[in-house]
């Protein structure tokens, strides 16, 4: 779902893309990079189970794919993909299989060689419903993986599609069979093994002090070359304000989502610069279509499309955007970020009179106090919101105020990100403030809105299910003609928007605060952290991180 025209570099004042920056970095190897993050700890440190940005930052630097997507994020065919664990690949004449040749130099961080059997193991783990991973729906077209010899793995497909190469190499991180083979797939999430991840990436896991910090160290003998940084420290804080304090006080080098009101303060520090970067994350309020207290039954409020549509039409999204982000915000366009927006999608307009009429037609009538009820039941619901997200906290208050004017009572349930993720996974909420990062392909939307994503590990927060939507997305991903695929995708998006399972609020404000001594290289829109191994710090600008309480790196 990501545009093929996305830039490979930061949007403000960095000047150079990755090649030029890499040349200037020659000889500049070393230093510690500290990332300040709100929240107590990441999700499980295994790629198939990494459901939040923090866990993805870690696993994407510890584990490898067979090949990596190019800076333009092309997902059709294999153009732009660069070799990683696979040093080369060969298509069969009918395009129904691809042979991947494993780089014989690749080693797991415990010294064991990477083998073709690891590729087969990784695919089988992702394909198994017991694993409960969100990628299962996106690899449905892959039939199996077989092994010819220790360094050759074959991926076999049910049918030819434009994105079959991407579906395999992007979705399936390669995992060490010898480490994970004895852990039942339905026990992986709670296994102690994944708290000490062993990958093949340019950084290796060192230590994890839950709620405090997690450290990665450069793998000095890595087959793709040593990372330019010595180590990365993920420093956890109770909330976004505490993370910002670490950045401004010099205890951290980067905070990746700055509040708009903080940006003017950065000039006074002289050391921190604000950098706006491309991101494919969008935020919305998801409404649960199923009753959390009676599984399988429609939600007593949001099971009615008229009510969902009334909630959408009763919220002034533009006014909320200005309130939270001033002039820096980007209004939500639908179930995708603006960078991928289909500008012809028609969203419900702000129309409080129409919203009131819809609630009336659904039987929710206003009483003398202006608040609505039906058959003695008040029109009231709760919103689950993470305290780690200042914008979502502010939005929840604005939603509460605006819907009160419509006669709807909203109760805000604020909590740390970990219980928010648990509540979302259990579908234990009425409404929830969500931010999702999309995949760089149309089919990625199935992870969040497709019927398959209702299964364990899926990220379908609203419990939305539509045969029409599923069929249209399938057509969009299998049609070889790009223009027709775009038409199918448009119809799928409009079907979803018309069903109103969510209120599309805003694109994530992607402005990072970065210390001026840090030299970022080639940030990708699908994850700013993907190129961290090539970020660098000039030798004369490195600081002694031990002075601020960080342990020295271990060999």
C-alpha cells in the first residue's frame, strides 16, 4: 500500500541520500546511539509477533529477510530488491516458484550457519494458525517452501500475482530453526527464548532490562558488513513527556514523534533539530462491531451502521486536527496514510444535524438533559487510549466533548501501551484509539480489515468483515494490469469507508527530534529505523555514554 514515488531520504535539510552519506561516513565507525521511547516495554521480540513500532525497530535490526525492498518501495515483481540472506534468486519459467540461493557467509549470532532449512522453518511457522501472526493472510498465495540442498530454498506459489515475490521476502523474516524448533507455535509469545533473540542482522541482541532499556551491539563479523554504530540503546520512559525530557537533556539522541508544540523549543537547545520524515502510519478511532461481553454477537451500539455513521458525522475532524497539531497535521483520508491516499474516496462529511437524525432513526432519543438513550439504556461507550500517545490522548478528550453535544456519553479509559495492545487483541473494548503502519502493498490492508485478520494474531481491531471488501482486495492484488488493480482497490476502500467501522482522524505526525551529531542515512517510509546500521557519528562528536548511566558495550 505504499507509493512507488516515496523519497529515500529525510525531507528537511539533510541534503544527501544514502549513497553520498555513506561515502562521507567512511572511517566513521563507533559510538552509541540512544533512542528515547515512551512505554514500559516492546511486544514479543520475534518478527511474526511484533505488532508495534518499538518491537519492529528491534527485530528489523536483529533479523534479516531474504531480500530487502528498494527505497522506492516497489512491490510488483522484484525490481529494486537487494540481496540479503539470499545472494541471488531464480524464477521458474512459469513463475510458479522461485529458487533462493543463501549467502554461504551468513551466520546466526550464536555462530551457526544460516541454512535453507531455516527458510522453510520460518515460512511454516508464519503459515501455522497456531502461531497467531498478522502476516498469515498476506502469504496465503504461497503454497510451501522446499529445500534442494543446504543453501537452496524454493518458494512455491498457488498462482502468479504481481506481488508474489514481495509477499514472500517482505513478509517472512528468516528465523533460526535450531533455536525455535522445540517451542510449540502456540507457546512462542510466552516463551523465554524470544526474550533473547538470535538473528543474522547487522546488530545482535545484548541485554534487556524491562521497563528501562534494551541494548543491541554491532555484529562485527556480519556477512553484510559491520554496522557503523557500535550499539543502539532503546531507553524506555513512562510517557511521551519523559522521553522528550531525555532528548532535551542530552540523555538520548532521538525521539521519533515530537508533539507540534515542542518544535519551537528546539531552537533554544542548539543541539536538537526537528526533521519531518515520510511515514505510512495513520490514526483512527476503531469501533468494535462485536459485543466484547458476548462473543459473536453484534455490539449493542456499534453493531448498527447508522450509529457508526452518526459518530463519524458528529465529529469535526478538521477542527480536532487544528487543535492538536496546529498547521502541521495531516487529515485522515481513509484506511491508508495520505502518502498513499486515493483522493477520490468519499468520507462521511461533518454534519451534526444528519448525525442526530441517524441516531433518532436508530431509536436513540434525546432526553430532557440532551443525552440519548434507548429502552432505558444510555447511549454511552468507552474509548481505550494509550497514555504513551499525547495526540491520541488529546483526541479522545475532543471526541468526548464533541459527542456530548450530540447526546452521546464517552468514557475515556487511558492506560499504558501494553494493556492497550492486550485489550485490542482480546477485542475487549467499545472503541479504541489506534495507529497502524501500513505495508508497502495494497494487500497489506488485509492485515487490519480483512476477514482473515479476525483470527488469532490478526490486527482487525473493529472485527470488521465484508465479503465484498475481501473479494475486491483479492482482485486488486491478483490482477496483473496496474490500472485495473487500482480500480479494484478504490472500490474496496470505498466499501470499507461506507461501512464506517472507524473514524479516520489523522496521519501520524512524523517529526523526529535528532541530536545534531547524528548523521542519519536513507530513511524509508515503511520504517525510519530500517537503515540504522548505516547511521553514523563523527569520531570527534561521540560522547561517553557511561556518564549518563549506560553500561559499556560488551564484546
